[in-house]
C-alpha cells in the first residue's frame, strides 16, 4: 500500500512528505499529473470513467454490486473480515498500525473509497 495525504485542491503526500499526487474538483491525479480517477458522491470511477465501486452505509461494493469490504467505526475490512487499516482523526494507518498518511477536507466515505480502490 502507498501512503497519502488527501486534500481537495491540494497535493497528496505520503507519510514521509513525498508528493504522490493531488485531488482537484473530485478528480484524483498522480504526482506527474496523470488522471487516476474521480469521485462522485459515494461512488469512485477509474480514469476511463468506469465505475470501480461505492460506499453505502458501512459496506464497500464493487462495480457489480458485490460486497468487497466494510467499515466498522474507523476500521476498514475486506469481504473476508480481514483488517486493511483504519482512520484516526485525519490520519490513515495500515493493518499493522504504520502511518500511511493523512487526509484533510475530504469526506470520510471518499477517503475510504480512495484507500480501498487505489491503495489496497
């Protein structure tokens, strides 16, 4: 998994401060300006516009509607119940507790989708 800091209209940074991209007007770009995907409400799309998945309540669904994961409080689990990581305040950690980065001014559901589909 990669580490990120998420902030709309700003740059994305990993836990050691390296620029890994940015989010601007719901579009996600890597650090060289290549489009990775976009958010639309609780949905996330890849760079071609294909639906990757969505968050509905505590569940994460893929494009076909299959449950791919879930959230419980600040924790994210895969469909088998294995821990993938957690959010604490504006910080995101992997399953071993290592800091991945931080997010600011991003809805939690979008942060969950970003984490699950781009960095898992």
